[in-house]
């Protein structure tokens, strides 16, 4: 690894006897701090009967503690011009803020109180229940948003990774205060917490603030074994089709399959490949489907990584009459990449795109906090930026072609929202491609989570 340059941010890490971990990146050239509390609890940790509990709990932690009301919390951050927010994902929930460096003690105190001492009052549960039902309605009104939840369900069915983060109308309507409180008491414990901060701070000073505001236990004299979510059984890609009939102006299409997990070394090769296929304006899909043929406004590919597997997909929105043509072009580009059609010029451009995007994402404290927080909670280690750049640079054409063959050669799931009959895509179902490029027929899936 190359030596640290003068003025380069300094990483710090402390683990406590309670299991709580603290990771920091000191950036003395700024006047702010981004602080995040990452909780290794997400929608995959829920039983079907309490689907949506993690997201429901995220809402409730802003509603007040034993010592402070929701208004007290909001006014404290507004008074210093700070931002306070949160999000829930399949494997983690993150509560984060951004404040001026002088206001870090206040942020630590208030966020520690929210995480450990929230009231979870019955009246707040009832009020937020309606808010979350409206959030589900908002998602269902936006096909470009809804299709991603439907696609996970199509690909993985009843597996925990296939369920939506928001839960369902039925599960949210039936969730009781006592169920949410038990979920909170059981899982919101120090072993599941990673505190990540980046900005104008000192690691030891942040640790001292946390020790006054949170249950930490003593600092470990040596780092305990680094932990990352072990995951579970790898869900098999279904190879099925879900068609959601809606009177829409566009057909919204998602096609994809399993990909590499966040711990698989092949994820770097597939990241480069994903960039070639649909990662930017020079990508194959953008150029072939939008620029040359004008069939879509939006088209892109994506790779989401989880503990035991990953999700690869392509999204496109087109006129319904051209949906089959768009799908055929997408699969044609996948087949060509799997057959070794990747050029050295494409490879180098994709690597440059990935490296540039990585560096640009770290130009603010929030981006840096997110990087180290995600790395610690997902991997149990933090790779330096230089190490990440080196791993991207080391990807060869053979590496990318092998990744394309491995991923694109699997059964693929297909989800479509638009004015179509249920069997409209059965003749071009999304199984693995045949040598001629035709698609094998797969089973038709039943109604999805968006059904009334």
C-alpha cells in the first residue's frame, strides 16, 4: 500500500467490550462532521408477520425519548443548521446527521438518546402507521419505484431478501406497539451498532463523547474479532415472469438474476462489467437502446450486494409497443459480453468511470462517513481508497468475461409493469439465453406485492 500523503484523512477504529464499534475519518480541512449510527438490522431480520418492522421503528425513533419530545429533537438540530435523517435497507438501518464541528457533542448526545431511550409510545405507533401506509401508496403510484420491489419478489420469492423494506399493507396494519417494542429491545443493542463519523473531529474525543452518552462498556485493549453479517442460504434465481397490469404510458421493465455477494472478490470484475453494460452515458445499453434507436428515456444496469449473494438487474422504460424489442436488445448485449465481446477500450473506460465516481463520491463528509460505516458493518474491515482503486485497476478482460459468463448464464427473472395481459411475456421469458440468443420459456408468476 502506498504511504499516506500529507494532509490525507486519518482513519481510526475502536471496539468496546459491549460490541459497539466506532470508525472515524479525520478531515481537518473542513468545518463540519457527518455522524452516522449504523444498525445491522433490516427487513431481512423480520418474520413475515412483522414485515416492515425495521422501517416502522426507524420512523418511531424520531418521535421522542424519555427525556425529549420529537419537537425538542427537531429544534435542537434546526437551531444549529444541522440535518438529521435516516433510512432502512434490507440488511441495515442508518440514522445520520451533519452538523458544524462545534455541534458534534450535541449530535452525539441526542442521537445516543434516540437510539437507546426511545419511548415507542402507542399514540406515536398509530400516527406513524398511517404515514407508512401513505408511503406504500406513494411507492405504488410510482411504477419506476414499485418495479424494484416487485423485481426482488419475482427473483427470490419468499426469501427474506425478496420481501420489501416497507412491508405490506396487511403487515403494517396489524403491527402492534408491543411487537415493535420487543423488536427494538432485542436488536437495538451495542453489538449491532457501528458509529461512523467523518469530518473535523478527533477519534479519541468522539469516543469520549460516546462513552458519556451510550452504553459502550470498556474499550477493548485489542480489537475483538471483526464481525460481518454471516447471511443465510443463497436463494436460487427463480427464472419466473411477473406482469403487473397497469394503465401506464410506459412499460417499466426489470430483468436480472443473482450476482456476487459483497464479500466475493469477483465483485470488482463484475463492477467493471456492470459499468460497461449500463453504468453511464457511454455504456452499451445507453448507446444502443437510447442513443441509436431512441427506444427509451431511461435505461441502466445495477448490482446490489448482500451477505450471501447479490442482485443484478437492468431497468428500462419504453413505449409498451417496443417493450419486447428493448428486452431483446438488452439480452443481446448480455450475450455478447458473456461470449467475450468486451473490448480493451471498453474495459479501460469502465475502470476510469468507476474510479472517478468513487473519488468524486468522497468529496464531502457524508460520502466518507457512508463509506466507512458501510464497510465496517458489511465487511468488518475498511479498505483504503488506494486499495479500492488498485483492485479496480487489476481487473482484466478475462476477469470481466468470466464474470459475465457466470452471472448472465443463470436463469433470469423478469418483471414488467404496463398495459399487458399476464401472459404477454411468456413467449420471451427471461431464462438463460440459448446459443442463438433466443430466450427460454419460464413459468409465469402470480400477483405481486402491489396487488390490492
